[in-house]
């Protein structure tokens, strides 16, 4: 069985010194520290625990009508110190039921009965006829009362059969894309997370917030009609039973190739020559320590693949695949984009080997990440496709390797995954969402009613506020944190955080403690300003006086949160001078009076150009008469 890939950081050390005054801590975190499951030093406590499930599933999918039928054997391991009298199971497709709790409007064609449980067994006892007595369904959650309480260090075996309809069009991250092509997600009864912070996660899925899962093992068999190919999370165990001899050869070559190889071509599809000739085919996948399992099927998609080295010590290679319909503008470049992104993240922007053996990017709609699977829409411009592909692939680090709670702290995984790979995007030749554009998007809503502190749980935000809270503001906050610490210290701290919390469930407080362990500077004031305080940045140039050899001016902090000040002095000789003042300049005073020696003819003064946020830029420029 494929084991988890552990990130090993050589030469990295954790500086656990005396703990400074802490930033805001919710009572749930304080209680976890008291219970010994967390610490104030950024590492798990001695009593830290984590439950998990072993899934063995068989599913048959009928692309002609979207009907999915499945059976699952689920062994849930209770590693907590608590006796559990119920198990919470997620039935995500209940999101599509009539009267379901939703943040979004859905077309009538996708509204149906949701998930139908056809049988239930617990530890060998058939409880199908007692289902209504032992199970209570609320939204996308089913609370299952156990016949016998589950003691610490014990396990319970659930046997479930179910069926559902995959939507006949794209519905928020999954659905049908042509007559024979589907991306299928959130399709199985999934046991929720029971953790030391909140107990059972019982927040129902409403279409906005994303997900929070344990690290589970999956052994999945997927049966489809003979003309359909399947791509999925996990390691594919039986390619030799599915692929024709020629395509199997190409598949294996692509796993060792630095050049893109087309495994399934239009010619293969037209002649049905890509696979063994069977009426039905069963694909078998397996993997340990992943938080979810998704798959895609198609009888018409092309398949490109190549690989790249991610670890210079072991020479481990990762496969990047792209599957897409004939006629897309630039999805034939996506396998190469994905491999190059994985390589750059492994050696540069993250500096940690990519944690999975491969990833498949399916050309569906929007952009959504799953372990080893991505559902991406093609954008009008190539650089947009580069960004979406890179962004979703990068989620392998957050939240898949480092198991963040996206329901509560979506700003952590999305903010980090928007900011950290920005240099990878630039390396790949895209300017779709570089730092300057992040700043522009942040400034659109900074200080508005949509701009709420990041300390507010993500499930308490909606619409524009959710997207601003999840992407724009945290990306800028992480940028300013790195600006203050310096890139080397910040990136080392990020790698340490991943190393300490890989395959675990960190909270923001664990993250900030890890960062502070690497900082010689006090960070609590900056963390409070950008992550827990409501406000906006706004600096202004005032009182400019220019003599033959002296420039006097005032920089005033008119805003309510701190930001660095960067002055760019432009001269007639075309050689500018940049002067920088750290964000902690404003810790004690709102006014910075400057007297600068000057020996050249000044043209203009610009304050915080492009990559540093400012809510009002109308007072950020001074121009002399020469201009």
C-alpha cells in the first residue's frame, strides 16, 4: 500500500524561547492548551490526538444518466481520550436537495433527492430497518447514534450502501461537462472530523465554505462502461488491465519523461484503441493519509502527461497530467505547466518536495483542488490558465499536507496558496495575479463593510465578504509579515510549520507560534493589526519643502492599520533613489518627519507604489515644477 510521503527538513531547528505576550486566542484554543493537546510554542502537545477512517469502497457510475451506486466498508479509529456515542457522517450531495441550505441559487435541473442510504450496518449488525431511529439528518450532516459507545483507542466498522445522481451540469466544483465527461466529488458518505478544538465538525455545507477532513486511507474500485477512462485520487493499481499495450507503454514513459507525451489521442478515441475491449472496466486506486478522494470520467477527453524531479536527494519524480476535450485553446500546455509549477514549488517558492506522486488536471469549470486531482476551467488567456492550474496544484501543501480547517480558517490555506506561489506564477511567465494585482484587489474593498478581521470564522462570511476575507486580505497580510521578517526567515518558518504540522490539524495560533519561534522581533502587534483588527492602510505625503540641498517632508499614517513606507525619489538624471521604513515605524507615532540630504534635481516623490497597499493613493505623489 502506498504510504504517506513525509517532508524531512535537514538542518532546520525550532527556536522555542520564552513566550511573548500572545495575540488573540479563542477560548477553544486556551482549553486545548490546558488539556495538553496544544502548546503555546507552536508544536502539538503530548496529549494531541487525531482520529481517522479506513475506507474500502466499490462504486459503479453510469455516465448515460449520472447515477452513482456505491458500497463502503468504513473503519473509524477513535484516538481521542473521549468516549463517542455518535458518529457524524457528511452527505454532501444533500446540498442539492429541495429546500437545502444554500448560499447560492441553483438551476431546477440539479435539484433532486440528494443522497439515498439503501443499507446500514454497524459492527456486523444490520440496522437498515432502524435507520430513521438511529440516524438524524440535518442539511449535509447525518448524526448516527452508535448502538454501543466507542471507547478511546477503539474502532467501529460501518457498512453503508448508497446512491445519488451526479448533476447534469457543473454545480460548484463538480458535475457533468459533456455527454460522457464528469468530475465527481463529495460523492461518498464521509465521516466528519472530531478534534480537540470543537469536537465534531457539524457545519453544514452551503456552497461557499470549503472542507475539513481527517487523513484517511482509501481503497477504491470504480466501475464504468468500457469506453470511459477514469482518473482519480490515489495510486492507480491496475493500468495494465485497462490500457492497450501501446497506451500503457506511453503511460509508463510519461512517468519518467521531462517532455509531454499524449497517452490518449483523438485517434485512439475515434478507434476505441486506447484500452482493452471490455463492456465494463473496473479501475482500482489506493492511497494512505489523504483527506479526500475525487475522480473524473470521460469517453472523449484527451490525456497528456509528463513528470518532473521534486527531490534532488532521492530523485523522486512526480507525474503531471492534463485531460481535456478536443478544441481547447491552450489546455494542451497544462501538463507541462503543471510539471514546471511542481518543480518550482519543490525547489523554490515552498522549497519542499511536492508531497504526492502525481496530479491530474481535469478541464471542467472554475477551479477546485482535491488530493492529486484538480477541476479547472480554461480561461480566455493563457496566463489565467497558468494561475488557476498553479494555484490548485499548490493546495497540496495547504490544506492537504497541512490539514487546516477550511471551514473556519479558509484565509489560511487560500491566503498562503495565493501568496507563496506568486513567484512560481511569474517564473511560468504569467502576470495574472502577481503581487501588484493582489494589492489592487485588496484596495478595492479595504476598509469597507466587506473587510472583516481574519479572526472571524470563515463560515460567518458570505459573498464578497467571504472572497475578500479568504483571498485578498490574507494574501496581503502574509506579504507584509514576510516583508517585516525578511524572506529567508519567513520561508524557513513556513517550512518548519509544515514539517511540525504535516498530517495534523493546526490552528492559526499554532501557525503564529511557529512563525514567532523564528523571529528575533516582536510580532504580536503586527499579527493583531493584520489578522485580528478591523482597519485599512492609508499613508500620505504632507508638508513638502525643497531647498538646494535638503528635502523635508512628513509621512502621515492616516489609516488604522500599519504598513511599511517606501519613498521613491525620481531625479532628472533618471536614476531613482528608494528609501524604506518598516511597518513598526508606526508603533508609537502616526507622523514621520523627514529631513533628507539631496544633491540632484528632484522630479517627483512617490509613496508605496504598486506592491504596498494604500486605501487612498491620491495623496501619495508629489511632483515638482520640473515634472
